[in-house]
C-alpha cells in the first residue's frame, strides 16, 4: 500500500535515460517504487497517461528570499515544475547579520528580494522560518555582500586581516547551519569593493560546495568576469558557478571550455530571455556614487553633483522599463522615455526623481544591446553547453516585473525542447533537476528513483508553455497540473492544495 501512486505516465528519471513507461509509488516523503505497479493500492492516485513524470526542478538562481511566503509566487513556481528555490543570490540577503545589516539588505535590495522583517538573523533562524512554511523547498547561499557589510559596513576599504577573520568565521558558521554555498554580487554594493584575494579566502571552507557569482562583467566584457572566477577557483580550490551567464556565444563558449580544460570545476545558469532586470541604481548611477550609503547617494542626486553624468545614459533610456516604483506606481510598465514624457520632464530628470522619491528602491527591466536574432542564437548555444543549469533570476517585486519568474522553466520546456529541439526531454531534466541538485549538495533530490525525496512533476509535453510576456508578466505557465513536494500534493489540476511541506534543504542531508 502506497500513499501516492502516479500511474500511466512515462518516467524521466533524471539520469539522462530516455522516457520509459512506469508507475511511481510514494510512501511518506520518499519514492519507494518505480515500475509497473498494476493493482497497487494508494490513498491518492494520479493518472499521468499521456504525460511525463520527472523529478522536481531546481531554480538555481531566484530572488524569492522574502516573497516565497506569497502563495502567488509559490503558484507561479509550481506551475512551471519548480520544487526548490536556491536563495541568497548575488551576495545580498538577510542572514547572517545584525539588525543594522538586515535593514541594509532589505533596503538596498528591496526591488529584488522584498522585505523580510527585522534582525538580527542567523542562517539557522532564516532556514527555520522557511521549513514547512511554504509549498516548495528552499536552499540558501551565504551572501558575501551581507557578510561584508556586517563586518565593515558600507566601507570601500580593502579588508584587513581582522576583517577577513570575522568574515571567515561567519562563513564557517553559516555552512555549519546549512548553507549550500557562498554567493557574491560584484556589480552590487558592498560586494563590488571586494577583490579576488578576499573572495578566495572566504571560499576556502566550502569543501566542495560552490562559490556562486554575479560576476564583475558580462556580455562583451565577460572575459574579465570569467578570468576573475578562474583566479578565485585556482587560489581557493573551490567549485564555481556563474549566475545568469549571458553574452555572445562565440566569446562565452571558448571561455568556459578553456576554464574547464584548466581543471576548474565550473558550472553556470542562464534564463531564456534577452532582457535583464535589477535595481535601477545599479543601471543608472555612476561608480563613484556610494549607493550602499543611501543618505549620501540621495544627497548627491539632489545636489546636482551628477548633472554631468546623465548625458552618458542617453542611449540607455529607451531600453529601460520601470518595474517597481513605490509611490510612483503609475509609471510601472512604462519605458523610462514614456514615463518621463507623461511627467513632462526629460528621461534623466525622471530617473533622478524616481531614485530620490523611492529612496533608491526603484527597479527596472532592461533590454540588452544584443536583443535580436543574434542574441537569441547565443542563448540557444549557451544553454546547450553540458555545464548549464536552469535559473530564472526571477524577481517578483513590483507591479510590472520581468516575466522570467513566471515563465522561464516552462519556456525551457515548451520552446527550447518541444519547438526548437535544443534539448531532448531527458536532457532537459538533467539540466533542470539532477545537475543542479548535485551541484548544491542536495544528495537525495534531482532523480526519480527509490529512496529519493518525492519531489515530482507531472507535465504534458504537448502543452507545457510559458504565457508570461513583457506586457503581461504575471501570467501563469500552462501544461503542468500536478506537483508533489516531499510526497505531498502541492499542486492539483493547476491549483494550490494548501499543503506546505517545503523543506529548508541542507547539503548532503535528507533536508
């Protein structure tokens, strides 16, 4: 007698094997049988005829740190088959840190992670807050920028020996409490101030878990970013994982292959879109503005100190769409040019006003210069690389976010598997399930076999598709109606069941 039997489907087990006809039996939170289970009794039976049955997908890069408690975010993820969020991305999140540090992370990354609450907060406390409180699993990366701020504040100074000792102690404690790696954000603050020496030192305790980085440079300048990643890996011995890798494939693919040929253990994630999304301050402010010091940055914006800077952005304004603008919500979904026109000012003045009135909280979606057929071809070639894992870089904050949080994984399946043939179905499950689970030390997830955690997705290969667009970004995906997390049905016929069995996952453990 099983608790759940999923019958009549074709199983994609995550090993790369082609789909095969089998039933899946689940007892408690474990898969206990995969094979022909004709006549087996179960409290819950799911008819998967005509559908594929796969291990749950792992979103390797997503900003759900605060908003994962929102049922609409859980629904958006589960409708794409995502059963695990890897949080703590880009070197900025809520733990570990003092009350002041938590307040900083909440303020600076408000347009990305959303507000969580007050500190102080340890990694153990943060993970404890997620455990069995939401419908999907969470794993957490130690955020370098948060740790640096907790030790050094907003200072741009080189870390002293004592500073490094304090940061290293925070890394070691966070790992002992269940973190699955260390992340950095080298275009954000204060992570931008760290050099390869500091980062390599903090990577030393990782013990096989990855250093996950939003690099210092992407696109046509990706060689600069990859070179630093290789240096950190070489100096520390750490495995490395590049976040949301993008740029010309003719540049990126040789860089990846050269790094791996040099014995660097390197993986990366991408999302299948040509536009990005982040905080407006990162896009619009020059490097000399200390955005980690909000009051000083606002003073510079108000005083006219940046007047000579704004003409540098004339070509940028048409590429920006306002995604999050508290107090100026009417502008969300409008391009910077259109919003400025409605406000009766030039785009530079509207951007300045947006930053000041939101206290740097504004967010944006940005069209990249490579948008077009060449950029699309690069995305396809890069995601076919065997070291690729899936990530949405989903941001759910704001009235008009990027559609990737609502559609990336469904787009991988509907467009890049069914329509374009960039992957086979079995390859897709390796890229989206087993490979990322292995990368983050989630030893009992990512495969559909007896003894593994019963995170299971039932998808229709004929209809799975993303429906979120830049114009309607919060539209749910289609084609995935049934999902189980730790053996409990969290999505039934495309709707949340109300169950919250999601675990705070720790590396090399049962979660």
